[in-house]
C-alpha cells in the first residue's frame, strides 16, 4: 500500500518550504487587519529563521520575536519520515 504525500500548493514562493498556507494567512490577514494591528504566529522554524522572517518582511510586516526555545529532536526519529498529509490507497 503506497503512501501518498499531500502538499497543497498556494502559489507563493514559500510553497517550496512548506509555508504556503502561512503565506496565504499573512496576505489575507493584511487585507483585514486594522492599522497598527497585530498578527501573532507560532512558527516552528524548521525551514530556518531567515526563511520564516522573510515570509513576513516580503509582505511589509514588521517582525518582533517574542519568545524562542530550542527543543532537541530525539535521534531515533527521522525528519524524512514525517508526512504533511498522508493517506493510503487500497489495492
């Protein structure tokens, strides 16, 4: 039974980093937020802090990092085995 990985492309440069939905949420948020309003996002940072920061700055959003911690990953787990969305196909 093969696994199928579902990646929903949003049409943003950030799709290549798996951040297309976040980019879409930022763009839609900009269109409805009040002047000097605040958007809060909890970013995992897996593609890197620079990529996450540029996602917002590219759209004119000022980034203020409120909190950061690093959680080390247990060695027995592999990032390669993670699925964004998985489904199995019956044969």
